[in-house]
C-alpha cells in the first residue's frame, strides 16, 4: 500500500503556470506570454504530470484558453508532452473582484468573465477553477451574503460541465468551515494554500476540520506575516501535513507555487522544492 500510494502521491505533483520560466512584467505570478508553450516540455523532462493554468485581467480575451486557436494548441501540447491541466487559478478575479464593484453592470461583467472561464476551460477538460479570496479579493463580513448569492448563480454551469469552484481564503478555520457549508459541496470546495496558512499564523491541526472540502493544494512556505520562501524555510509544518495527508489518503493535486528564484534559476528552484517533498514522503512512508 505504501509504495502504491507513494507513486500516486508523486503522480499528483504539478506546477503553477509561469513558475518554470522567467517572470514577466515584474510579477511573481502571471500568464507567461513569451514562454507558455515551452513549459510543457520542461514539465515532461522533469517528470511533472500536471500544470495549473492561470488567467490574468490583462489580455483576458487573448489568453489561449479563451480562443479556439489557443485551445487547439493547448490540447496538442498536452498530448505531445503527456501533461494534464486539471485546475485553473482565476487571478483576474483577485485583481478585480465583483463584490468590490459599486455598479451592478460592473458586477455582471465580472460574473460574465467567470462564466467564460468555466465554459472555455471545460473545453480542454479543466474541472477545478480556483477563485482567490485573498489580498485584494479578501472577502469582508459585510460582503459575504452578496458573494454567496452571486457565485451560487454559477451552479448550473458547474453541474452541466461537472466542474467545481474552489475558494482560496484567508478566513480563520472556524469561519471557513461555516462559509463553505453554505454551498453545495458537489460544486464548491476549498483550495488549500500551505504558505498562506503559515503566513496567517494558522495551525494545521485546527485546519483539518475543513479538509474534507479540499480538492487542490498549493505548496508554498512562508514565515508568519512574511514572504514566500523555499519549502522548509518558513513556518508551515510539512511533517504534520504529510502525516495527515497519508492517513486520510487525500487524492487531490499538489501544485508547486513556491518562491521564485532570485537568480532566474527557476527550474532548479522548483526541483529543490520537489526533492524536499519527496524526502518527506519517503520518510513518512518508510522508504529511507
């Protein structure tokens, strides 16, 4: 069982789009316009099976996932390099969340973008859409009811496409579980971010209460109220996390959204972080 689960575990490792190539527009995370095709080959050569797509507000309609020609090319690259795209991070939502808009027509424009992403991502078999509710899109108490109402309107599309929306939130564990229980768990769930959890000072033992709703994990590390660091250099308890994941036989994805290399050695940095996780898994499963 250990060996089969280890293989399954390692087979669920993926990388956030743009992390394997040079940064663009001085952003830690953004769609890599110059090198997005190149990443498929890099993933294959380094034994990664998954890529998590990302869509920004800038050039939203031009993102390959939103054009027929682009989707055709994505499917060609997926097939050629045997890389799956199971998830997509809607960074455009974080840049301009609908619940901050004052005019209903602007709210509807934002919702329409989400609908567009659901429809187009389904055409290349992306089933998990991550809606970030952090940083600029942090959801305040007085906006929660409005958010739940509007986002729930997407349920019919999710049902038809057999997709899920996953929320990445900065809510405290007790608040997050109350929040996620307001949704139909067949169509809405949680994206768990290890680094954000550490930065916010949350303890993993208090977060397991909502882990039944987690369908995707972003792997990163941060110190309390600090910046993203190499895995193991921050405050997240990866030993406790791996023990829990193994015990509960979590079967979702693990996406490396780790710190960028300051010397532009992006692949090397990702592989250092991957090796960190592999060693942890070997130790926990008794392969060392």
